[in-house]
């Protein structure tokens, strides 16, 4: 099966080459695409030097736009499966292999890597969420589970794998602001098989998070509005492949 691993990146010159190298080690047959979301540093240059394909957006458009670009590229270039992970070094490619295995075995359409799943075991040096982020994740976990009637533990995880049904849906509909949360709600409402697998996540290898306590509070508020609006969005038929 043809597989694409795409990596949304914004000013991640310090870590992008190492992330690409990790993917090459564990997924040597996969093509790698870095979606450069208007970086003002050398992210695109470092990615090309590491041997990845690069799609550069003309200016910073947000994570949702970068992810949608990856899904659209995968769909238009006839990949059978795709996966994405963050460019900051938090997501080990070894774990992405497990997510893709679920998709290629046709046990799920969309697989989420969850650091909060009951089977996840943290080790020394693994990711530790801040207090404000833990609050946000708990709130989204409750309301998304309520909205979809399916239990989710890591609604904001950026480590995912998907098949062509998901590529088709997300290439047409993907939120620019709350991509991770709204995409799960959308996928479940469209009848796709969505599951979580326990994974390890590491501390950032480079860059800094844009979330501050104030931004986190605003993020939670807007995210709840997005979930509410999503409940009234009509279902639609899949586009013909």
C-alpha cells in the first residue's frame, strides 16, 4: 500500500530534520511531505536537505490549513493510507507505525494516538501536559464524548493515521482553528470508524508552544462553540473517488 506521512510545520528548523530521519527509520517505504505553514525561518530548507517533499503555504494559515493540505495531497496522489505527526519531535515514528497498521488492516478508517488512553505508559522524558492544557483536554474529552456518544481520551492529539475515506472527507471539510476536535466530531457523524490507540509522546525537541493560560481559556471557549455548531451540520454523501 502506498503511504504518505505528512508533517505540518511552522518555524521548526531546529527539529524538522530529526523528525524526518525518525520517520525514514521506521517507515522507509513511506513518502514524506512537510507542509511548511508560512515559516519565517529555515524550516523548508532543512526539510528539503533531509530529503522530504515540501509544500510551502504563502503565509501562516494555521494548523487546520496545513493538515488539510496534507490530506488533499494524499488524496490527489492516490495514496492508500496516510499519517501525520508534529514537527517538534514529540511524536515517535515508531508509534505512528502502529496507527498505520490498524488502517492498513482495515480495522479503522481513522486512528488517533492517545497519550491518555488507559493502556498508555509514560516513561522518563515523556510529555507532561501543563495544568491549563490538562483542563482543556478534560473539558473537550467530556463534551466530544457527549456529542459523538463515543469515548475519546486525547481529543487534541496530532498523531493520526487515515485511509482514503478520511482523506476524501478532510480534503473537503477541515476547520482552520480547531482541526483536531472538529475533525473527530465530523468523522463520527459521517459514520467513519474512529479508534484510539495508547501511545508515548515526548517533550518538545524544538520550538515553543503558542498556548498561554489566557490563550488556553479562549481556545476552550471557542472549541465548545465549534462542537455545538458541529452538532447541527448536516451529514453528506461521500464524494466519488
